C-alpha cells in the first residue's frame, strides 16, 4: 500500500461529504434531511473511532434511504477496514456508477482489487476491453446527454435546411446528421450492457462454489474468491447464472453474490 493509499484508508471519510450531504438534504422536503445528516455524522464518528461494525450498520441504513457517492465511498472504506473485501469493492463500484471519474474511489478500488487472490484473464478482444475502459468513465445519464445532444444538433440542422427550402432528409447533410445520431447513440447502446451481456455483480463470500446447474446436487464447476466481478446472465429460484470475463459460466447461490 502506498503512503497515499494509507492516508486515504486511514481518513477514509470523504472530506466534503458532510457539506454536500447537508446541501442536498436541505433542498429536500420534510424533516428527513436533518435526521439523515446527523446519522451520517454519527457513522463518520464511528469510523474515526475504529468502530467499523457500527459505522457499516449506519452507512447501510442511510444508503438504502438516500444513496450518494459519499455514502457508498465511506461504506466501502468501512467494509475494507472491517475485513470485508468483497463488500468494499461492491460499494466502490456503486460509488463509481454515480461519479465514474472520482479519483479517490478509483484509487481505493484499484488497491482493493490488488488484494484479490484469484485473477481472471479477460479473453475479450482488445478493442472491446478498450471500449469498456473508456465507457467506465461515463455514467448512464451522461451517455443519454450525448445521445440527446446529437439528436438536438440533427433537429436544428434539419430545421435550418427546411427554412432554406432544401431537402433536409436527402443529400450529404441528411446522411451526416443520421451518422451523427448513430455515433452519439453508440456509447449508450454499449452502456446498457451490449458489451458484456449482463449485469455486473461482485462475489461477497470468501469462497464461492460455482456449479453446472442451479442446485447443490449439481457438479462443481469451479470456485471463486471474494471481490471478483462477474456478469449476471439469468436467475432461477435462489441461484444466478453467472459468466466470467474468460467465458466460463455456471450457477452461483444468490447469497454469495450481489449486483452492483
């Protein structure tokens, strides 16, 4: 662990977290804002006092009622200190869904991933891996903004051409506008899961047994360790069918994996 990483984990509570939370909650109706802010400060105090179990309990309660980047980040740090690597990674991942470019979250996640004992080789083509990496810096909302921006430009160009008595749906301008909309829609299409074909999830048990079928009577396929990321493909009763980046797949009990 680098000196900077020690600093982050030691003082894991996000510095502007309380101020941001207070502003957001102040703008919300009702009396929940003050109560939630007080509980957030209480959870932070538990964290600083080394009472990680109590901090986790309060952060979890707040996250269910009012999830935010600061809550997930602090919850991930509390779980890390509490010795729950999988749940720490899970909450760092959830924090990145709200702000995928947050430096502190990315650093803590990278360090936590280094502690995973078992590594999975990503067998996807290099351009899919590169696309996945680039898209990880965008939220789903930002992808929608790109799509709407391209559509807006297309509509404005269409109206300008129409006012100039041209045929906007034909010729180079129409083709360019159509290509622009498709190009802007591409990140959204990939973000919705076309890249990996399933919902990301994290193994939260120290050791998970993946089987060939959704039953403990089915033959064991392979084992996974805490913190590994899998893709949820299907579900049946208390089981998920999961797939790994190396194309292996099988069935895992729902109690051993949690969706991001």
